[in-house]
C-alpha cells in the first residue's frame, strides 16, 4: 500500500511582545514548549512544518522538515501566518498572542517619575486565529488553543464557534504543574461536532505525538470529503 502524502503544517508558538519603549514590553508567560513539541512530533511523523515562533528561550527544533520563522510582535506573526497559510493543510495556532498593544511607542526609555500612576492607552492586536477563515481564506483543518483559568469547557466551546475552528485544545493553566513554563500538560480537545476527548496529564512531547496523530486523521478525513 502506498503511504499517504505528507501534510503541510503551519504552527504558531510562544508569546508575542508589544513594545512600550526600547526597554519595556507587554507579553505573557508562554514558553513555546507545547508548540515546539507539536512541530517536532509532526516532523517526526513525516510532515513538513512551518513554525512561526515568538521570542522564546528554548532551543530551535533540530528535527529535519521544520522551517522556523522567528517573529516578535503580534503584527509580525499575523503577517508571517498570512504569507504561509495558503500552502498549509493544517494550521495549529498554539501561540499565546498578546491581545493588546500600546497605541504609541516611546522612541526613548520612559523615565520613572514622581507620579504614582502610569496609564497606558492600549488597542487590540490582530486576531490571528479569528482571521484564518476570513479574511485569510484558509480552508484546511484549523486548530486553536485556549489557555483558561476558569470555566474551561464553556470558554473553549465559545472560542471554537467564534473562531470557526475544527478543534480547540484547552487546558487549565491555573492548575499547578501544567501549562506555561512546564514540561507537562493536561489537555482536552473540543471538536466542532460537539464531541470532546481528554488527554491525561503527561509530558508535552508525548501529548504532542497524540495530538498530531489525532489531527492528522481529522485532516485526511476532511480532505476526502468532496467540497460542496
């Protein structure tokens, strides 16, 4: 039997940074470990991977078949995704993107003053996951991530619908030992058909292998369904 053709994965990982001045920025606690583990697992399964990564401190993937695209801001990540999305069969948006950025960025370091309060005027950043279907026109398998601290299932299912995803991968980052900065995780997949499947706590590398296997199957099933 002829083996199936490899798939093309587009994966985002890590945080984004939104500058305030030359020395300060807004960001989050994402380490990029889950996204990088998924990229490694997909490449080991024989697929090609475009990994669009925000600034992380972990080593670049060594697995052949991964093209690493380093970005810093949400706008840069959006532009990198928009440029590559059309070639992808699967898009996995695992990055923890900054939701807001300062309206204006100071060209010089803002000096500490005697004023007790410092008010930043923020604006929304680009919605990368929410733009994948429209205006970017992605027709492949779309997987989003939801890092939550409460009402995990409700928030995940809401995001699944709003962002027009096929799958949302959710985890409760308020639980000790999983999520941000950790080498372990515990996730639940919420599918567009209403079903859910939990992957118990384990190493992110092991969860990534399971996740790639599930997503690969969903993507191939989607490709076998004739367009209406």
